[in-house]
């Protein structure tokens, strides 16, 4: 007979799968969408992701970020992948997206799927699967990815103003997440994705040199730990530095874990938006709970749940959009 702990675990998994399926059906997606047209889709994506991250382990965070940036603009429709044209500047060339990476890896997976199942799997679905596998391969949680997204044909740089900027305060973050059907808990949980990856100095250097606009060495963000500030200044030596990279979760930026929250609790979150989580009682309580290191399993479940929600935002299904042959071009 299965142990009580195993039964509880199976029960939680079953409840999660049920919730994920309900969310997917509400969005018009299906857990078995490609069962007859491309039954090995998840296996193919996973195989490619293993090779991609074996060669470039630092891509785990960027591939997760690509999915996030896709879903917050026009929904999860692959619009972030489209190239600009002479008549239009696309999302990928807007300021908030200039540091995105991983486009070539997405096309690599698309090419492999085109060989196996021509004209079948959307770039939007590929991006959702790759983001999930990036987290899993970085020793994070898994979640069921419902499929059936269609690719959008429109990508407009100016629409990236819907992306929550690293400079945002708590009120603005809540508003921007709410506009996508995501709540305060989703905000604090998805912020935990900052456990993976790096960020350029110019995304937070105002906290080091120009917090109020005075632009001097004393003009620092009081919400930033002084020791951490000095460490960041040793790497980011001017406001103009837009090339130096910093680990968002120092010492653990290649592993998906809850250590991000320990940093935020110590006032060592890199961005304004990280520090903002301490300004609200609910999000501060979540940060402090996870900072104990005793509830990582809970964070993993929460992150998986929030990713399921985010990955269904404003998806195109049915006859909407198209299935692109190349992820960077409309057909």
C-alpha cells in the first residue's frame, strides 16, 4: 500500500493537473493537442533543450524570459520572435527587449520540428515548452503545458510598454500584472524567476548613482543594502555601462531555487521591482517565508501554477493567426 505521504503527493499532483487542464480549456488549449499530428513534440523539444543547455547553460534564464516577454505583449503568440521590417519596428527591437537572448535556439527547435511534423507546431507553443524545459533542466519544477497556440502576425515595438519594467514600483507592477489576468501572488511568485540569469548594469545603475536624479555618489537607493551596493558599484562603474552583466541570484544564477527570496529579504534584490516586493504586506510575507529556506517545495508548486496561468494569456487558437514556417517571419 502506498504511504500516506505518497498518497498526499499524488493527490496534490492530481489537483494541479486538474487546475492546469481547466485553465487550458478555458483558453482553448488542449493537453493532447498534437497527439495525432506530432505525438513526439515534447520529446523532441526536450532533446534539443538538453543539447542547447549543455552547450550554453546560461541560456536557461533568457529562454524563460523570452516566454515572459512574449506573453505580456499581445499574449503568448510568438510575436516577440518576429523580425522588424522596413515598414515596422518589431517587439524584439524595442528598448525593453534589446537584451533578450535565445532567438537562435528557438529557431533550432522549430527547424527540428519542421523536419518531424512540417507546418504543425507553432512557435508560440515551442516557446512555452522551451521555457518549461529550461526551468526543469535548471533543477526547477515542471508543469503541464497545454498546447494549441497559434502564431500572431503582428509585432509592434511600441506595445512593449506593457512589459513590467525593472524600475517599476509596487502599484505599477500590480496594475500591469492585473492587466494580464495575473494577481499579486503571481507577481511575487513569477519574480522568483530572477533566480536564473543575468542583467546588464544599466537596468539598475540608477540605484547606485542617480536614484533621485542628482547624479552623484551620494544619490543611492536607500532600499539597497549598503554592502551589496558597494559590490555592485565595483562592477558597474558608471550609469552609462550597458555591457557588464551581473548575476541576478549571485552564486546560484544557473540553478532554479528559492535563494532569490533570501537576497530580496536582505535588501539585495537587483531591481527596483525586486525591492518593491518588500513594500506590501502580502508580498513581503511571501518573501520572508521563502527566505527561511524551509518552503522551497511550496515555491516550486506556486511557480508552476503561475506559469500555467501566464502561458495562457490572450492566446490565439483555432483559425486565428497562423503556424509560421520560420519563427522570425510571417508566412
